C-alpha cells in the first residue's frame, strides 16, 4: 500500500512543479485547461439538448478515422488525422440516424451499436497493424492520452519566436475558435437547443445547427484525443457543464462557470497526478468529478437549491436556463 | 422445449473443459503460418485455447440474455455506463493481493458496478440532470478513477506485468480455468433466473405500472436484473474488455430484435448470436497472434446485426424495400388491367380484344411502354397477348372487375356517406382500390344497398359479372351489363 | 368499526394528497364509492385524473391520507382490482403477442415463477373473444391499430376477473363503433355487480355513459349521480380557471425548507 500511495510531501507536490519543473508544469496545466474548457463549452449545448451520450459516441468512434487516415496517407500530419477523425464523427451521427430511422431499433441501442462497432473496428485495425509492425500506436494513448509528454514536443516556432508545444498551441486555437463561435452565434445556438419548433418557426435551419454542433464536437474531441484519449474526453464534455448547471440556471453564467471549472480541475489534477504519480488526464478527470460532487453536495445542503428553484419557477422548463437575453 | 435447450447447451460446454491439460502457453506457441494456427485452433489441442473458446462462448450467452432485457427496456446506454464504471473495481480487486485473482476482481468490479448504478439513481433523484448526463458522468468519472488506479499500479514493482492491460480490450487467451468456471456459474445463474422468472421479467419490462398494480415487487426484479447485468459485465471483462462489453450486450440482442416478435425467441437468438460472436472473436484473436479479442467479437456480432438489419425477413430494410417494390409492381399491373377494362367498357363490350393502340391512347403512353407493362401482366396469367391486341383470361377478367368494382364502390361511398363532391373522389379511390379486402367490400355493398351505379353513372360490376369469367356476351345484357340503357 | 359494512365498499379514499416533485397535484380527496356502479372521472387537463387512480393503487407516493379497497389496504386486496393503463404507457414495439399481453392479466393470480395454466389461457381467450380480438391473438402488438390496442388492454383488464376496475382513458384513439362496444362491455360488467372507475376526457359523452361522476380539479369538486352533479355551475367550477392561488401557495410551502 505504501508503494501504491506515495507519502504526502508538500514540497514535492505543490512547490516543485511551479519552481524547478515550471516549464513542464505550465504546459500540462495549460493543455488540461484548454481541453477541458473547449470540451466543456461544447458540452454545455450537448447537455441542453440531452445529447450528452452522443458526445460519448463520437469520442469513441473517431478512432477508426484516425487509424484509417494514417493507413491511407501513411503519415500522421495533423490535417490528415483531423480529416479522418472528423469524417468518422459525422459517419457515427449518420449511422445512428440511419439505424434509428430505418428500423425498429430504439435510439439508445442505435447509439450504442454505432460507436462500439466503430471503436472495435479502430482497435482491431490498430492492433493488427501493430502486430505486423507497420506502426506503433499506443493502446494506452487511446484510452487516456499522454498529456505528460506534451511539453516534450519540439516547440512550434512562429516568426522566429518559440511559442510552445504544437499540440497545446493547436488546442489553444481550438478553444479560442469555439469561444468566438459561441459568442457570435449565441442566440442561434440557444434557440435551437431550447426549442427546435420555435427556431424553425423563426426561419432557422435547425438541422444545419445540429450538424454544426456535431462538427464542433468532432473538432474538440479530435484535438483533445492526443492529450486525454478517447474515453476521458467524454468526462471533459460532460462533467464541467454538469458542474456549471448544478450551480446556475443562466446560460452565460454556466459558460463562465465551465471555464472556471476547467481551470480548477487542470490545476488540481496536476497536483493529484504529481502526488500519486498517475496518469495526468485521469487525475484531471478525478479532480473534475470531485468538484462536481462538491457542488452537488453543496446544492443538496440547501442554500443554493432554494434560490435556483425560485428562479426555476418562472422559467418554462426547469431543466433549461432562462431565455433572458433573447 | 425451448427452455430446456439453453441449459443443455450450457452444460455441454462446461463438460468440455477437460481435466488434464498438456498445455503449451499460448504465448509460447511457435506455429508460424496462419494456417497452422487455424488448424491448431480447430483441433482443440491446448487447454488454454479451450478455455479461451469456451469462456468466449459462455460470455456470449450471458451477454446476449442480459442484453435482450437492456434493449427491450431501452437501457442500452446503462449497460455502456456500467461496463465503464467497473474499471476502478477491477483495479481494487487486483490490489487485494496484487495478483489476478478472478474472485477478488469479480467482487471488486461488481461492487464498483453497483456503486455506479447507485450513483446514477442518486443523481437522477437529487439533481435536475437528466438520465443521459447522469450516465455520462458515472461512465467518465469512474473510468477516470480506474485509469488513475491502473497507472498507479504500474508504478508498483510487479504491477507492470500484471496483465491488467488485458482488461481494456480483452484477451480471451488469458482466461484461466478459474475464469471459465466463474463464467460458467454466471451463465447457469443467468439462464436459470431468466427461465424461472421469465413471466415476471417480461411483465415488469413491458408494463411496470401494471405489474405494480398486480402487487408485484417491481423494484426487486429491476435490481435483480441489474445485479445479473453487473455479473455478466464483470465476468466478461477479461475476454472482451471494459470498453467493448456494452457492445456484446447490445448488438446480439439488437440483431435478435430485428428477427423476431417474441421475447422468448429473442432471448434464445441473442444467446446464440452472442455465443457465435464469442467463438469467432476467440478464433481471430488466436489466429492473428494474440490480437485483442474484444474488437473481433464485436465485429463478428456487428456482421450478424448488419445481416439482420438488412435482410431480416419481416423488419429488415431490404425485405421491406422488396415488399414495397413488389406492392408497387402489383399496383401497376392492376392499373393496366383496369385500363383494359375501361377500353372494353368504352367499346360497350362488343369485342373481347383490345388493341394495343387503343390501350396506349387510353393510358397516354407510348406503344412500347404498354407492351412492356402487358408483358409483366402476362407473367401473372391475367391476359393473353397477341401481336397487336390483348384479351383477358378468366382470372384476369375477375381481377379487373374487382378493381373496377372497388374503385367505383369507394367513390360511391365517399360521395354518399362522407359527402365529398363527386369530382374529388377519384384520387382517393385510385389508392383504395388496390387494398380493399373482400370483407370491406361486402360491408360497403351492404351499406350502399347494393347500388349498381357509381357517382359518375357508370355500372359497378357485381358478383355475377365477376363470376362470369369473361366479358359479357350479348345474351348477358339483360343483367344490365354492357351499354347503359337510355 | 362496522367491518362487514366497510368491506363491501369497493373504494374508500380519505383525505388523499399527492405531490409530484414536491408540487401538489391532488388535495384532500375524500370519497366513498358504492358497489356496482359505473363512475366517470372527469376534469380539465392536468386536473390529476390519472394521478388519482395511480395513487389509489399506490403507484405514486402519497403525501397524506389513506385508501381502502374493500375495507383493506391496496396491497392486501390488489387481486380484486383490475387496471387498464393509458395506451401510451408502454412500448408497442415490445416483442410480445396479443395473447401474451392478455395473459399478463392472469399473472396477479399466479405464484412467483409459476407458468400460466391451460385454464388461464382459456380465460384469456374468452376475454379476447369478448373484445372481438381473438383472430389477432398471435399478432405482435405493434401491428394493431389504436382502437385494437385499447381493446387488447381492455381484454387484459377483463382477464384479471376483479371486482373493482380502474381504467385510464380507455376511449382515446378509438373509433365510434369500438367506443360503443367498450361501453356496452363496461355496462355488462356493472350489471354483474362490478365497480368501474373510468377516466374520461369527453364531457359530451360523459353524461350519457356513466351513472355517477367524480369531478376533479386538483381537489374533489363534486361526486354524485350524474343528473345531480352534471350541472352548469359544477362544471363551471371544475373547468373554469385553475386554482392559481392554491397551487402557488402550495409551491412556496414546499420550497421553503
């Protein structure tokens, strides 16, 4: 047991990362923050549409896309992988809808079938390639990523200036793009999530927004894949918005809380992983879940709950934030 | 009969496990070609291989049975969440004595699974989050805890070679005798429980409210099913892997659902599909030099599902498409018959023959089109085709009369009973005429007092005209057929 | 207490209050249903009609009050109650046949793990015959029309051979002929001394179908013979306006800790 849980050494856990190992720590934390925040922002809309498990499905099913793209183009440039994963994500959504529309299979089973089969295909391809020695994709990377290796990448150089590890830079850009897109299309995203019928009557193309959201989901999940793997990305999609929804019923506040939660879980997760000497991404998920449980217990304790119920009383659906800014 | 089959099958499998093992460890096998390995697989020479195969088949049975209830209760994603949530339990079970002890891992994982199910229930009851969020949370956060524990174990000396990584994507070859016995016990338990309480599980799955009104302990049956589900998941982990157990639960059951309308048969089919996919997965995993088993099992199950989805006799996509096609072909044929009748009627039944040119004019189509349609009709034996003309056979005359009668009766019914204007009823009758059954016709005739004329003043063929077998001869004019008397 | 008297009362409800997610739906319902009557439960949407019969059977948690079936608790006498839920309450793609569903009506009388006997099948077949669904016995339930599905549910309730029937909207999605056939069946049951409570949404036919009416709108507005309670004033009270103050005050009550 002593071997399993290292002793709690204040200096090693809390001081060292920010002093001697600063150059590594900062990028792990930043990457964790970028991933959690970008996934969480998109996840907010998934949660509103009650599609949290579509996030689960897509994050699993991008794997065969990645592997196939690699097999076809024989090199793992970002854009090729990206394209493969993106099309795999959209394929999943299409398969789910096909099975659901064309047969008597219910949507929940359709989701489960679509993503597990694609994931199985991905793992099967990956392991047969690996056994032939063609490529080496780490199975562990698929499961929980390699966030600790990100600071070791040769840094991106832009105009002669070293910015940082390319994965982190890419994830940062994705985060900024997602945040900007939410700011620009705030009202469209809100209305289509809140009331599809209303959105249609207002002349919006709901299916376009649906697929736009799916596209955004695929983008964040693909970029997060490297750092946190396929399955832990689900946690990043679902847990921050749940934390935010637990504390507020107003969408802009929720978005803010999501970002705050992302930062907190990145830092907490880092220290946890330093202490226990375990997977960084896993520790960040544990930290994120822990924060949600705290919020949950807090609301159960009462004080916040009363207020949020009082707010609920005047909103149409108690599970949706108020449409205040419309 | 059907109830006996499964246990028999099961015991057969269990007794196949031999006492003596002159085994080579699978990793030590030196056969080089795929062929050699395939031969080795089918001769069942090695005990470890037998373990792998029997284990995979048993897990297929367990998962198929439990998956059936998941699918009909719309709990597929619950299976997914629970199968991810057992991961920390696996790690803790391993930590119990730092070895891959099947029982310790089984207990740990079951506890973790039940804890996950409890957390889902708790989130749903005490927060405003919906089912999907609760499932997603448990799935992801439990899995995260599991990952942390796993990476911690790997740092412990001796933890690295523990073979715990096999729990991720599954490796049937790593099944030991203990694992197979465990699987056998779970399979017997699952089959037995489902067989004994079939009635109770059916009614609580179909209509829980009604079951409760009968005074049944619905909650107990629900939780016992969840417990069995947890057992099935946990005992299957090593061969299929954490990530893909849910696929083995849902896919065979979904394939069975495409093929049958009875729960009993669905259970049986799902178990068989599960068993077959298990065996196929074990085979590919072995032939391909210890590739992970789970993905291949899932792909085998997916192939079965795809076949059922497309070619299922009643609900399959292709079958439905085919039925639709043949229906529209029939409608087309019947429309041609009707057109011939109309031409005959226009000629006041003076001749049996209808020239193709007349028919083409009537249908406003080219001669070639008409010829093609008539060839299709001739295949059903309704018409005799000459070089430039066509006549009805007796059965053709009958069918044509029926169609025209259905059309005109329906028009009359719509104008008389539904008060729709006479010039608006044609379109509707065009569709109805092909699907009106004999019973409905009798009712309509009665309702309309056996009227002889439709709203446009045309004669409605009656039963005597239909039984005539050919177009009316001049002598039959007395019955009112032929040119309308002025 | 006068035991023989109360045990012949099919349903006795005392001060029943039901809340859904802490929002009260029914308030202090208090009534005694006499034996051998056909009773309609009517009221506007959201008045708690379905909630009422579900609460009677203990399918919903009751905040206060009690229910007695033939003088005993529901659990003790559940075999004397037949229930016909709303058609939407089940998944009609479920892989069971019409016969299977009707047989479920017999399950309450079977022991745990006991299979339906020949006699049960015979009874189920008779019930199907009564609703004229015997030719469909082997069909999967999803292949039926709405009216046929209602008739299957009715047959299942008949197969329960109970003394008190609780029916939730049996006339929804049913054509006029089926509706007439169902009401004839219900009247026949009544003439055999059974008691029937039927949730109904159509005011126009309610007057003609039932001999007694329960008018509900969150609370019991009136209960009595149809001619007495089917008056413009009582209907106005039942349907006119929600009890906004009542529900708001109740909500504040439930949300303050």
